[in-house]
C-alpha cells in the first residue's frame, strides 16, 4: 500500500498534472505487483482510475457520502494517515482491500487544506495468492484472517478457508498500517495429534516462509528499483522546477492562470496590439451570490462549482483568448485580436448564458449567475492596471443593474466610481471625527404596553448632505472593512446610553445592537463586547446582539463557538429578519439564541394577507415552542398589533409604537409612555 505515498508526494508538487500522474502510475504499478489499480479522489470523489484500462466503475464514487465507505474514509481523514478499508465488494464487482491515503496541501501561509484521497486497490484473490494460503491447506490446517473492525471493535473476516477452525487454535498478529490483522490457524482434523506447541511452530514456519519469500523478492528487485528510482529522481528534480513555476503562475483549484500570469500576459498583449494597431477586451466576472453556495452546501460544493465555471468559460472563448482566475469567485477573460468591439458583447452574452446553466453539484441542482464588466483597449484605457480597474467599475454597475448582466465601461461609470471613492474617504473622516450618531426605536411588551428596551439604529450626519440613512453607506462600509470600527463605536455608545436610561428613569431597559458580518468574524469581537459592558456598567443580560441567519451559516462551527462565548458573557442573542434566509430548525437548535425577530416584510400585510398571516403565526408558534422570545418588526397599524397580540407574540416595534429618535427625544418619549400607562 506504500504506493499511495509515492503518488501523494508527486500530487503535492502539482495536483493539476494529471498526465504526469498517469505516467508515474504506469511506472509504479509494475514495481508494486498485486496492486490492481490506483484511484484519485479529489474532495473525496473518485475522478481518475489508473491504469485507464482498469474497470472505471469507481469513477464518481463519493467516498465521504456513501454509507458503505463514509466511516472508514472519515477515519483516514481524521488520522491523516493510510487506512486499509475492507469492503465486502469493490465497485468493480470483485472483493478486495482499499488503502486510502488522505492528502493535504499547504498554501503559502502555511495553512493546510484537504485535497482528497489517493487509493490503492488490492483484490482478495491477489492477497490469497501472495500470502500462499493454499500451503496451509496442504499442511492440513484451516485458517481465518481477520481484524477488529475500526468502528465497532467486532471481529471482521478478511479471508478464511472453506474448512472450519477446530478447538485447537493458534493466532499471530500481522502488522499493517493503523491496526494489526490476525491470522488464526487450527488442524482441519479435530482428532489430529497437533499440540499447541507444534501448531505454533507450524504457524511460525508458514509466516516465516511468506516473509522470506517477500524478502527474497525485495532483495532481487532492489537493484532494479534503485536504478529506476534514480531515473525518477532525476526526472522529479527537473519537473519540480517546472512545477514551482506552474504554481507561481496558475490557480491550483481550476488550473487557470492566476493574477500574476494575467498581469504579465495582459501587458504582452497590450504591447502586441499597440504595434499592430489592434484592439482587445478585458471581461471581469464576479459570480452572483456565490457565498450562499459555500454557506448552505459547504466549501466542497463551492470548489466544484468554481471548477465547473472555469470549464464553461473555456468553452465560450476562442483559441486566441485567455481565461484567468483572480481568486475567490472572480475571473478575467482577455479577448485578443478583437476586431469589432461588438464581439466582446457577443462573447459576454454567451458567457452569461453558459454560466447560468443548471448544474448538479453534490447531487443538488444549482443555478448560478454572474455579472460582467467589459472594457476595450485602447479606447477605454491603455495599460493593464487601468483596464482591470475600469472593468471592476463596469462589473459593479452590472451588479447594480440587477445581476446576471453585462455592462460596458463608460465615462459616466468612471464618475460614479470616483464618487464612491470620495464617499469611502469621507467615511474614514467620519470615523475620525465621530460624525455618527445612534437613534433608538422603542420595543414594547405587547401584553402590557410597557417599554422593554430599544434597538440602536446607526445614522451618519454628513457635514454637507445632512443625515444619511444606513442603506446608503453601510454596504460601502462593509466592503471597505470600515464597518468594524463603526460597529465598535456603536456598541460602546449603545451600552452607555442604555445604562444612562436606567440612572435617569430608574427603568432597566435592554438595548439591541446589530452586528455586521465582518464584526461577527472579527477575532477581537468578544473582547470588544466585554470592554463595552465594563466601561458602561451595563449588565450583560441587558445587551442583545442581533445576528442574521446568513452570518451563522457562514462557517457554522466557528459561528457556534463565537455565539457560545458571547452567551458565557451573559449577552442575549437574537436572529434578525427571521424567515428571509435559511429558517432551519437545525440551526435554531444548534445555536444558543434567545430571540427571533419576525422580518417586517411578513408583518406589513397582516392580517389582510393570508400567506403572510400564516407565516407570522408559524414563526410565533415556533419561537414559543422553543422557549424563545418573539419580536415583530415594522408594526405600523393597530390591526397588525391586535393580530400579533391575539397569536401570542411577545414584543413589537415599529412606527405605531415609536419612530427611531435621537437619545434626548427618546428619553422624553419613554417618560410620556410611562405617564400614559399611569
């Protein structure tokens, strides 16, 4: 089974060189007599079987999802070492053993990621022949080759004679990777004169003979193997340099050229077009809502989709063109020797249609779209950096136009991009001068009418434009990462405000603060929350952090750990806009949450809309059955409030109960409400 180590070593150097691996397999297999075939399973799915003449039945076999192979494949993955699985029947229809070696690749930052499995298949008949088991029968011995099952610990038969074992038995261990196998023998005739001592001697003779045979073969083959190893080593050193060069210029997942190669080749193409007085086009593609695939189906599905998109792009372009992956879900297509500019539009539309084709990924049909920005050399720009920058501007316009669109660059777009850059600079200045403020919207207990707390809502007071609503600057703050600093300020300010209300009014109100995706992923989040509570004096149970469903489903294990840490501080956690995302009972039970917030889109049409009324009732019922507090957002009419009261919703907020107000006006509103309640 050590053949798997040799294949894995070469794969680590260049996982995309399938042709080279096939050549290596053809060299190795004759040296490892008995190995029926080698299999490569990137991401756990068998894609290649060597030699090509071998039975191709295993191709497409998902080792990590097939119940017959899943447990032992996961065991190999967990131990990160060779594991010999013993299926009753191989996919080629014959019994045998499979040695699986899990391969991990290391990136430039030293992080390891699972590539897949390298497997070697040995047929049961081959093991029987190599082990010379027929000699046991000739010596009057029955045999049973077995192991302890790695999951259950129960004895599992690997090979046995047609004659049953008798009472006089002797067992010896045979060392194999991970766990030993056991060989038990006994005389076939129960009244045989075999003694235990004699039986042990026979067993040792048989095992020694087999070992001697293997050793003799090894010694005879060693000079041949050494000579071949030297030749392979020389070739490996030569290919290693080529491999390093390939890795430096190519994307390991898709095999496409990377950013470094794009910049080099694009500059060469520009120089060529300058002398030929020709044109070329640069198409920048960004997949629409690609993150949802990773969040809902996992990164294996995302990687498979990226590989499929790369293949689609290759089918859309001409032989003179080139396709690159910049990283993430961004691709670039360079259309050389363009001729008419209209051709760029034709190819872009062809790409839109090709990418939008439904695909079967991990047994689920997925349809994905892309947005494309198009620039033309030399009319839009004359250097590589400017072309890529303007293509990015055009791509964002395509996304704003509704996605699954293409957009050519224009001077008007350039103006929009400049405006966007200016706004980002103004946001940075706003952070420095603390030009943000919080407005507070009251949250009311529906049964009693008593104010229970408030939600803090961020506003930006621009020196020229006045009060800017969050919808106009939060997306840009998220994109630039400035939201982390803004969010930290909002958290500290909200905590201090809530504690000041307690001192001023004597009422212990809670405060709800929205967390952005980047805040939630911030490694320092826990410390920032702890500091905000400490500096304000606000008890942790009166702080509620609102998190969206998509934030939890992005790396759910890490999200669950973050939420548990926040709960240990005593902070309450709420799911914001519930019903608009995953809405899965699975995550409701998995994550430590205390509150569901019904999205305003389901509240605004109750009780008139039967559909929205049913959804609202269902969310209230679900929350109550799980012991969660249910809050309804966007309550604007008395009939909506009556409906929510009738069905047992706990808390409401909306214009009917109070608009978002500055801190001083909010305190006055609370006083008036207390006076009205009497």
